[in-house]
C-alpha cells in the first residue's frame, strides 16, 4: 500500500558529555533506530551504556515554594486527566546498562523495557530492573482515562540487608482511584497481605486483610 514512511536504520551517539542548565549528562554508548509508517512509530532495539547523571543544586527558594504548593495540594482530591496518544508507539527493546546518578546516588546495573502505547492504552509487555539493592520484573496494562484502570504483576527480590533473598510478589488491579493489592512474601518472611486503598483521596483510606 502507498503511504509516507520514515526510517532511521541506525543512530550512534558515543562518548557524549553535556551540561544542560547545570545538569551534567554523559554516556559511553548509545545506539538506536526508528521507523514510522502511517500512525505507527516503532523504536527498534535501543541500547544505552555507561550513562552518568549529576543534577544541578536546587535553590532554597524553589524548594520552599514547592513545599507550600505540596501542602495546599495535599488537601485536594486529585483528578487524573485523560491522556490520548495519537500514534501507536512500539518499544521493541530498550536496554540501559551501567547507569549511575550522583546526589542522590542511584545505580542501575541493567534495565529493560518492551511495550506499546496507543490512544488511552499502555501495555508494558516486559520490564526488568537490576540494581545492587533489588531485582524486579514487571508487566501490566493501563488506560489513561476514567481514573486509570490498570492491572499490574510484579516480582521482586531483595539483594541487600538482613532481608537479602526475600521475594515479594505483587498483583495490583482496579484503578488508581480504587486499588486492590495482593502481596505475597516468601523466603525470609512468609506472609500474604491483601489490601484496598484509594491513592487519589487526600486522606488515603485503606483496608488490610
């Protein structure tokens, strides 16, 4: 069929160092590609290696102003906006290796994402995260409308502290306005906890079974 198509077969940006408004950003290796046809945009396998991030120091005035704003917002029930994504965006394979941020210190040994978004729908087919503190696997889907109905499945393992080896399985269903959680703890601590909470309510009501 006829139609306008755009294709970037391969994009390389290696050994980059940037200073953006005081934020220091750099990486050793970045390669990616993309293609677009009609209303579909596909990000082909993408790899970022050796990224380093150092944030600029925050001013006291902006911090104090933000705290006042947060206090006022704490007494108001949040209303989530409807979000519409006009394209179907497909992420085939996004992998980040050896990422470090300074102040606060964050280290990501490996992160991997595959999924897509279109209209109000978002689906995470696979998300994997490896850090010195934790291993995490997650999949799920959500709609960015009507309080964001969602279904999320996650499995985590703690790697440090006295709880090293502890596994946690989480199932989240419902919506951001009315969320049902089912959590299973195994290995060091064994427990099953079911809960219901309303994250958008400023009083954050919840029930635990």
